[in-house]
C-alpha cells in the first residue's frame, strides 16, 4: 500500500495543527458558526442529529493492521466503542466530542490517516474495487491510479470550492465492482490495440436525480489521465450551477448540455492542458505503482486436500465459502470477505473489539492488509486456501462468520434518522426488521443473490436506486413512510430501480419485501437471478402482488 514520504507526513501534521487552532478559535468565540462550518467540513466533521460525526478517509478502501488498531483505539477512547463503515469505503465516528476532534486527527496522522476532504464541495475519497490487485478478471490494478488521483486532488486549489461535492471511482476489472456508472466521474481500465488505457464516464450519480453516467471518452492514454480529469473539473467549475444546490451536481450539467456537448467542451478545454505540467511521466507512474507490489506469495497449487476435506466434512464452512469466498489470481490463494450483517446489528457498524480482531486476522492470514467494501463489509484479499478453515473457525468464535454475502440480509443501509439530521426516516430499524423476517439461511440461499439497499433520504447514501429492492425513507406530514423500488442493479449493467407505487408504513415493509420475493420465486426459471427475472417479466407482477 502507499506509504507516506516526509512531505506527505508533514502536510497531514500541519493540517492537524491548523485545524486545532481553528477549533480553539471557534470554541473561544473568535469564529462564527458560519465561518467554522466550512473549515470543519473540509476536515470531515458534520453536526448530526444528536452529536458531531467525523468521517475518516480510507483511500480506495485499503487499511493496514496498524491503521485498524489505531481506529479501534480511537473508537474506544473518543467514541462509544463502535464505528460505521460507509458505502464510500470510509469509516465514521458517530459520537466524537467537537473539542477532541483535533486529538483524534493527531492520532490518525500517526498512522498515515486523516479526514481531509471527506466532506465539503470538493473532490472526495476516491473509491475502487475491493478485489483490486488480486481479481482473476482484472486488466490492471486500479490502486496506483486511485493514489495518483488522490495526490493530485488533495488540496488542489482550483477544485476546493466546486458547485457541489464530487466523487470519483476507478475499476481495473472486467466486472465493475466499483459502481463507476453512478459516480461524478467513473474510470475503467480498458484494452485497445494491445494497449491499456482508460474509458472515462461523467455525470453519473444517485440522490434526488439518479443518473447512469455516459461515456464521454472511450479511450484515453494513461499519461493524460490527470490532465483530462482537470479538463472535466474545469468545465464543471465554470458551468455548474451554484444558485441551487439541488441542481448543482455535474449530472445535472451533463444532462442539460447533453453528453455530446459536454464531452466537446471537455475536449476543447483539454487541448490547453494536454501534454502540460500534469502529464504523467513513466517515472511518476512507476513511483506510485512501486507502492503496490505483490506480497510474498508462496508457490502453491489450487489442489489443496485439507481444504477439500473441510468442505466435505463441515456443511457450515461450505456454506460460508460458497457465499463469502471468491477466486484469487494466484493458485492456492482465495479472497475472503467478512460480512457484518447479522440481525440486531446496524449494517456497517463495527465495534472496537471487532476492529482489533480483524487486524489480528489480517496479520495472521492476509499479509497485514484489509479492504473496506462498498457493501459495508471487509475483505481479506490474500488468504491461502489451506488457511480458510482456520480463518472461518476464528470468525465463528468472534461472531463474524455470517455466510450471507450478497444475500437478502446483506443489506446496504445508511445511518438514517437515528443519527443523520438530513434523514426523513430511520433506516436501521427497517433493516433489522427485514433481517428478522428472513432469518432462515436455507431459505436465503434458495433465494440467491438479491441486493436490498436502504436510504433514509433522497441523498441516497444507501444507494437505494441501484438495489434489486430499494427502500427510501420519506416524510408524510411528519410521519416516517417508505417508498419501495424494484429492479435496480449495479455492476456492469447498472440500472435504476422503478418505484412500485405509494409508500408504506414501517411495519409493512418486511411483508412488502416478502411479497416481492414470493413473486420472484414463482416466476423465476431454473437458477435465474432476481434481476434477470425482473428484466424478463417487468414491474407489473411485483406491483400487482404487493398492492393486491
């Protein structure tokens, strides 16, 4: 992973000192609420419904064991013993004290972490595929490119005050696990004439106006990545609306201009930047790429007798492997994902003890690194197949062995009205009620892959628009209701879900989900996945069943 040099470390430490002074001046009354607002937001601090919330950056989801243990320490000593993984691969603290945030940032800086640009109208944390560097379907490791974008965008003076927040995702695999089509900028590594370059999308996003981003540059040479991104940001900065925050995202600009006109303006802007100072040299690319070398893999084979024996002898282990383990590019290794989605636990929440345990497991089984996923889980990317059974046993003892990755109860969920001041309704109780209704693992495995995404408001932090079943909290005359959508999808064939109809009271939602599932099970052909059945039969059968 990327290791800070002296410049990086000094920059982060100076930012901590700067923010400590700003906080002291605010607490002394020398800064107004409005003046402090923009300062704290650019250091990741929100004021939520009940307390401040601090969003900690986890660049492209990658964490070392030292960072995990520091996060456990911070969660234990400065919060209430738990934190929250987000759909942006970040970590949030829900109960920090405003006056202690500078101390938290200083603790984070000691392990090369920060909260810079995790909020505000700037370029946010760059996200990527949690399997980057190890996936069998990978064209090229996306992490060096994420790191180059991170370094370019951090403190970029021209893009520190954009019309609205800005999110970039990068994938290097043939299967899109980074949701690039619903980001302000989505970047895919692609092959053309034997060379690897980038396909660039712009104007995607969820929220109040969900849009699947169009391709504006089918192929871009690697050396031009930063200059082309700069051209996009310049066009957005110049033409993006600032008079109405609901119409300020780049997706609104691209739709208003049309993708073709927007792409033409970017191309025109790019001509003044192309081959300029920000053009990437081979030396610069190699400098960053050198931080993401392969670990010291052993020469192993995929035929692992002890692993096969464990699969044959332990049905529970086999069930976990079937859902939570993916193929690795190296023979004899596997990718294992820890799913936290158990009934009674808010999706994405992780305790200080769990963070410590995950660090121990990463140290023992996965070269001391983990990846946070968009689904609010954690991946151990480099586990020897011969170690999988021992890993699983340790997860069982720690209550972290849920064999439900990708199943209905592996719900993506924002914190909702329990914490967020923007939310119209609570999300966590709805997720728990659904999990309680679908508590039979055999039944869940029979249903198969099915994504449920829940958001407490139109900001769509739970990505409800791209859930197979999406649930949105809405306010109806001061009461919490829930709008249900069906047919959303992410990955390679991103699609926006279609609203079923009138919204439901909270207690009705689990049965609504049951009705949708029943319709699917009755209509599916063979092992057909939920989304394929929906695409074949359409919305009407689900709507008829739910509102019968």
